[in-house]
């Protein structure tokens, strides 16, 4: 399996890929044999943390991000920190950001809008039981009143979630450089 080696922490990476990098020794590394260093990648939204321990070398420190470290990690923006411990002290250095991309073979999770469209369509389809298409809107079980979402409310929500799903699709297409699907651009030379 191919591995990428670079100098310094990465700024982008594909989840599930291997990555090795080197960095200059933390300040005071030659003075303290018990010095330890870690790179920490903290997801901006979920706050999940990926830690990579450094291995000291003669002129640089080595870090290795194994495939299993990021295989199931959420894609998105991560803040990058270098933590250095030794001689009873700890130092945290801000090292910027890392963008973790989805691997091309990972199935995309269903978005909230897509899930709601699917569920509301099934709900509306299941409501069309009687000759007027209303279905049962309320009933009682052992004296407990049960009310369903009205047909009009379900249709209104379905329209809104379909718009949300359309916006998500257009945004994803634009991010991939495929255009939104709404406009045709031509270039004449």
C-alpha cells in the first residue's frame, strides 16, 4: 500500500489513507529524554479527537497516521494542535487546520432532509386509505388519545424538505465542480 511522506503536519487528507510526516524536534527535545509529543486533530463540529504520537529521531520527529485512525472519522475541518509534555510541563501549539475528505468508496450517509422526504412520502402514501385520502387522523387506545400529523401538515413539510434536499444536492454538485444543474454555461473562443 502506498504511503505519503511529507515534512510538517498535513493540511488535507483522505479518510482511511496512510500518512507519514516528520517535524522538527520540539523546543528542548535535546535537553529532556522523557519528552513526548502528539499531534491532535479535533473535529470542528463533533469535537471528536484523533491523536498521533511522535517518535523521536536524531534530527526530526516522525508521526504516522494509520488507516484505522481515520477510516470511520467524520469528514470535515479539524483543528490541529501539537502537545508537548516533559519535565513536568505541558505546551500546546496551534498548528492550523486539516481538511479530512471522504474516501471515494465510502457510502454517503443519508442527510436529514433526504430521510424526512422518504418518511413523509411514506406517511402520505399510507394515509390514503379512505375515499377522500385522509386516512385516520386520530383514535384512542385504552383511553389514550392518539393524533397523527394531518395530511395538510405532512404535505407542507414535504414541500419544505424537498426544497432543503434540492439545496443540499446543488451545494454538493457545486463543491464537486459539476455545477448546480440549474444553469448552462458556455464559453466561446
